């Protein structure tokens, strides 16, 4: 019994997914203490606690005079979530492109009123966390009206490519409030790094600033004359699973940084985990794995289909060219908008594939003559010319709608929408045409299917894999940071897929008439018949009384 390559890849993939899901589930299941000694949470005795916030210029505290108090909650209810705006004083050194750190101390309420906060935070029962409030970021480029650029471009952004100090305006503090009894022995490594022992049988629950809440959009450029700013501080009780997952993701982010991922890429990854419901996130991670599998299988089938393809009968050349052009435009647009590399890299790879398909469709060959490159185009058969004529007919009326709409959208954007540059306006106008009206260019292929009363000339396997991914893209488009027009485009592809499914049901495929490359066996091309007869025979719609034929000999044999 032989197994196909697709079956082997799918089986290995499913085993990997099952292992990943089980590893993820284990993070949320705390280890149980089956035998002594065991560790109990410090919060089991319901102590009265106070929370203190400080700022400092130093990444680590050596002396307490380096701390500047921000706020003090006494007593502090650590069971309930709350948020409050606090005022952070910005030192002069920070305003001069320096750094600033924040420290949180959760400590027992002092027994004596005369006890100072210095004595309180020195208690062994104190839980603490720190976070860097500032980041060095390049300010975003200013936008302006291109027609009135001289008047509206002032003031210009100083030193456009120089990173400047930005401060965080939203910060979340998490504390594990679950009263788990943990084993002292065989404690998982990631969990042991989060805990701090107070005694031989008591641990201090981990408290951490949520780095995933500090998105780039929550940072703003600090003014050199700004002496203070308002920080939105949030406190959230957390489970042991969420803290363990956050710690592992932070380690993964550091690894991604060493591989050269930019701050924007890391921020987009943060958004997946911080802005999404945990159940939707789990579903997304599961579905995203299938997205990778379908991408691989679609690529494999698409390349195999076009590598063996020798004719473009039944295929819309204009649709192929349009898909290549639109993919390149979308790739440039995503670069201009600085979208996530999770979106840019697959799009750029897809653009290369579309360019290769255009060279195959037009039979373009590259050669060198006398030291100069030369491009040669192959000829078209009579059947291909007949297909091209239907393609021209479909585009004739389509152009009456498409071009005026694209031109009107570009003019409207120029008059009423600010842009970074003329290049930005050009890419924006092109991509709006691709996204808003690009589905019109998919109609020629659907029109050819209708005229030929057949969908057998299309690569069904690759199309189905891509179609499954369009539905997955619907989910991704609203989770990963992407432009709004990109979100609309994913819904557009769904409509075209449903129309194609209807056509496939309407015009069933006779697999006995397909060769290994997925093409019709057009014996008439080799027969001594006229091109007009071939054209009439291939384009004649099949009926119950007149089924599709390969040639006259096979028809007689069937009779």
C-alpha cells in the first residue's frame, strides 16, 4: 500500500498539532502535590496588603533615594480588577532622550503608623515587579494634503530617522491570586523561575507587569518641556496558566529579536495575544496551523499544475495578469503601511509565484544574444485564440465600470485624504482599486467557465486549498494588524469562491477526459481537421443528447 505525499505531510502535521495542543494544555494545569513537602501560597492567610508605585532612572535599585513615589494604595484589595490614572513625574534626564523605569511593591500593611515605606518594602513578604516605561522609537511620518503641501506640511518632523524617547501611557500589573498547593520537588522549570520562597512551606505568588499590554500604539513621543504625564494603570488578578504562558511568550519574543525581527513585528505578535479573547486565540492558533498546511499544499499543486501546463485553453490570460499585478501592488502597499511580517512575507512569496505563472501563460523564454538579454513569446493555437476572444469580450464591458471607479477613487483620495508622499498616494490609489474593484477582474474567468460550460481546465486542488485559506484569512484579518481595505479583500475572495463552487456543481467534470496535467485531451489538435472545426467542437456546450467527445472514434466505440 502506497501513501501519497499529501497524506504523509498531513499525518505528520496532525501529530505535531496534537503534541502542541497537549503542551499548551499542560501550562494551564498546575502540578499537584501528592506527597510532602508542599508549598502553600502566601495569600492563603488573607493578609492585608498595600501597593506602592515608584519611578526611577535606574534599571535596578541600589539605594531607596533613587525612587520617586507615584501612588500608594492602602489597604489594597488584590482580589478585584481595577484601573486608575496616576501622574508620573518625568525627570529632566528622561526628557533629554533618557529612560525611565517603574517599580511596584506589594507588601503587608505596617503594624505601626510610624513605619516608613522604606521599611515596608524591605519586608521579606514583599512582592515586587519592574518595567521600562520608555522606548526609543522613530516618530511616525506626518501626512499632509498633497495639493496644499506647502501650507499644511508645517511643522515638519525633526530628524525623521532618529529614534526619540516615547513613554508608555497604559500599563497592566498581574498577580497570581489562585491558592494552589504546589509540590516542592519536581516543580516545572518555568514555574520555579516565577516563584519566590518565603519559608520552607510558603511561596510568594508571582507578580509581573504585562508586557503584552505595552503595545507601540500605547507609546507617545515625550515633549522636552513635559514634566509629567498621566499613566493609565490597571491591576488584574491572573491565573497560574496565564502567567506561565506570558513568561514563555516573553522568552519567545527575545528569541525572535535575536533572529532580526523588528519592533513592529514583535508588536504585531503581542497584539495577537493581548487584544484577543483567550478562546478565540486558541481557535486561531489551531486554525492558523491548518493555514500553513493549506499554503504548502496549494503551492505544491499550483507549481505542479503550471509546470506541466502546455496550453492556456479555457484560462483567462487577463485574469492571470491581473492577479500578478494586484499581488505586487498589495505587497508594496503592505510595505508602505509597515504591516506585520507575518503578512508581508507570504504576500511577497506569492507575488514571485504569480510572476512565474505569467511567464508560463505567455510562453516567455529568456535568452542571451550577443551579450544582450532577449525575451521571446510563444505563439497561440487556434483553441487558445478562441479562448482569448471570449476573454476580450468579457473585458470589454468590464472596463466601462472598472476604470471610472478606480479613477474616481484616486481623485477623491487626492482631494480629501492626507498622504505621506506622492508615492504613498499612488500605492494607496492602486491598492484601493485592487481591493474595492479587484473582484471584477475575477469575472472573466467565471465568464469563460460559463461560455465553455466547463471548469475542467482549472486547477481544482490548488483552488480548493486557497479557498479554505480565504476563510481562515477572514479570521486572521481581524486579529493580526492589517489595513482595513485588506480586511475587505478577504471577504471579496469568499464570494468568488462560492460562485466557482456553483459552476463546478453546474458543469461536472468528466475525469476520463483529463490527462495527467489536468488538461483536456484535445486529440483534434493532432487530427487533420480545420481550425474552425476544432474551435466549434471545443466550445460547443455539452448537453444530455450531445455529451462531450474526444473524437469520432471514441464516440463510435461508446455507441
